[in-house]
C-alpha cells in the first residue's frame, strides 16, 4: 500500500507539490564579523515548499560572503538536486526518514538548501497538526532567555558602546562580544567599554572564533579576570577539532564555562563530548540536527546554548530542549523580510504561537526587496540612518 492509499484524516498533510525560490540582497545595518571576517551585505534566499493541500512551508538559506546566483539558476539546481527527493512525499515522513548516503552519493546540497528544506519540512508538519513548532517538539514553556550578541569586532568604540547601551535599555542582562585581537589591550578596552555601557552586574560572554592556541586562550582569560572582568563563558577559543587543546582550556577555566561545538557536525559534537572538551554545547543549523545534539548533550548532563539561526527560527528548538538556557540574538536587519518577527522582550525570546514556525515572507519583501538576478541589490530604502556613524575601528 502506498501513502496515497492511506485513509485521510484532518491531521495528515498533503504531499510536497512544488518549490519556489526567491533571492534577496541588501546592505546590513552595521558591519558584522569577528577577527577573521567582515560582512557588509545580506544575501538571503527563501524557499517555499507547497503541498498538494495548499500549505506553504518556509525555509531560509544564505551566503555570508558572496551573492547568491540568480533565481533562475537557484531553481534549476534545486529542481535537479533536491526536488526529486521531495516531490510527492509527506513532510513528516521525510523528517523521520533515516538515510545512509554512500560513496559518490554522499555530498552536501549547495547554498544551504539542506537547512532551508529542514526548516520548511518542520514548518509544514507542525502546520498540518495545527501546532506551533515548539509545542510539536515537546516544549513546555514558549520562551527562553536571550543574550545580546553584537557581532561587533569591526564597530568603532563609540558605535560599540552605543549598541550595547541600547541592548541594556531593552532589558538584556547578558551580553556577548567579539575578542581575539592580536593585542590583549584591545580586548581589555572593549571589556571596559562594555562594563561602562551595561553595568558591572551583567553576565559577559566572549567569543574569539578560534583566534588562539590553547595556551594563548588560557593566558587571555587569566588577563581578563586579573583586570577585574569575570567572564561567564569563553566561546570557541581555539581550533574546533583540537579536542585535547579544548579540554586543556576547559580544565584551566575555574569560574568560566567553555562554550564550543558551533562549527562541528553531529559526529564532531559527539567526539567533542567524548573528549570532555566542552561545558556548554553550542547548537544551531538544521532543526533536526539541533534536536539530536540536544539529546546527546542531555545524556551527558551538559548545558546547551542556541546560536544564531535564520530569523531566530531556532527559538523553537531552544524552548524544546530542557538543557538550553540561552538563545543568541544579534539584532540583524534580515528580519525586515518577514511578516512577524520573533518577539524579544525583557531579556527573553518568545516562540511564536502560530502554527508551524510562524515566520513568513512578507508581501512587502516580495514587492520591494526581491532581487531575482545575480549581482542585483535592492534599490529600496529599507533602513533608517544609524544613530551614530559606522566608522571602522582603527584596530
């Protein structure tokens, strides 16, 4: 018996019928990045999967550093490489299917399509049941604490201070900054400016994006503490697969948590945990993979943090994982594309109560901000003038 022969029910979704891909490109409202990268534009793709009974599931993909191909080319590639495995299938079936790719069949879909598909499938499945995604995933409370993340390495001191003072005024009590400058005095200056902006009682996290060796990471955290800056967590201090080095750093952190795993796939996260080289496991990306990583962390009694996800869709996962106490919020203007954003209030992120993940591309975005051709950037004015100049730091 095929799935088409199964008895119908109100909770059974239709099968995937077609896909639509849209392309957007526009300036970010500030330069974001770390000690290795600098990003000035948003290059966003939107995937809409439609089922035979009219539901639309939405997923997002992007290229941080380069523009996406044209919509025509994106559609051609998607139809060739992804759609054969989707068309005619029930979304819930695809979510639960276990595959074992082998040999030449073991390859990644380009342009972040896999994550967008995962988001769209979960969206469709939850919509078919009339449930918000966080409820479908088993969440009991639809909110999680959020910390303000600046992605701030390239901001001037004045813009940096203003940014975090505004975050403090919005109710945030925890803040993450970028460190990893070759001169420790630069890091200490940023920590001092942050304390002036948010007060001495705030929780402070630092992220070096793998800038250091293990010994340098230990030296830096000691320098911060000796200067009077207690650090709640140190994120990605050295190379992602240097499990022994990470373990050494973790053992040297007497009052600071080691947060890492962001750049590792599920197999890498398993090896990281086995090496006892993590205190807080950083998860993001595919909803399905984040859930599996969360289950793995729970088996070992580890806390989880939810890193940046497209349009904060990851809030649903954060609300569903009992060991997840923090969600990263980075104030990115990519949310201008959607009808309703994830509500952030009083230092908490609230998962939408709408069926599915609740994030939909807006009619305004389709009309004004869409850029179908490669190299095209929106001509629409989508951003207010920033409160202070975005001059770059001299460092």
